[in-house]
C-alpha cells in the first residue's frame, strides 16, 4: 500500500470503541502499528486489531460473551422457576422442612410418652411392672426412631 490513510488516535479509538489511552497502549504493546507523529494507519490498525481479537477469542478458551450471556439467562430463568415453585408451595427450603419435622417428632414423642398412662387408665389390672415394660419399649422405639435417616437419591447436600 503506497499511501496509507493516517488518522489521529481519536478516530481509531472511536472506531474500536476504546479510549484514546487504550489505543495508545495497544500501539505500545505492538498489537496495532503506529505511524509517526501520533498518526495511525487505519487499514493496518483494523487488520491488526481483528487478528488480536481472533487470537484472544473463544478458540483459545478465553471469555465467550455470547456463552456467558446464555449462561446468565439460564441461571436467571432457573432462579425465577425456583421462586415460582416456592410461591406455589411446590418446594420449600430445607430449613423449613427440618423445622417442621422437628416439631412433628416432638409431638410424636409426647404422644408416645402418654401411652403408658392411657393404658393404665383403660386396663387398671396391669401391674406397675407391666406398665414400666411398656414404657421401656416406647423408649426403645423412640431411640431407634431418632437414629433413622433418609437417603435422597441424587441429593448431594452437606450436613
């Protein structure tokens, strides 16, 4: 090219959507060519900058704007879907389920503890030893129940 089209940094920065300072940095780093007296060869700069962007694009594993936007959109959709499911009471946070199960377990324990007295009232002929045996069996059942665990296939939560 015999007569390059030379332009000031402001033209190159507007064309590349960069600051004047960033264009000067690119020239200093040798990414784009710089002509004399702060003038830049427009075609050479565009070609060099395109090559620079291609070398630093998805092909070498760097930032993929389109992919990141798609990932963000999916995350936002998933988050909204979870909020909708919670609002419809289709799902609940683990802490709420733990609280509810703890309350239920406390109520069941109280019911079980009342059984010996109810049996004694309905069957007064039972001895204190027999009632105590019933009480011991209830304690054994409560202890066994407290050691139960539930396995949720596919759930990898930590506790």
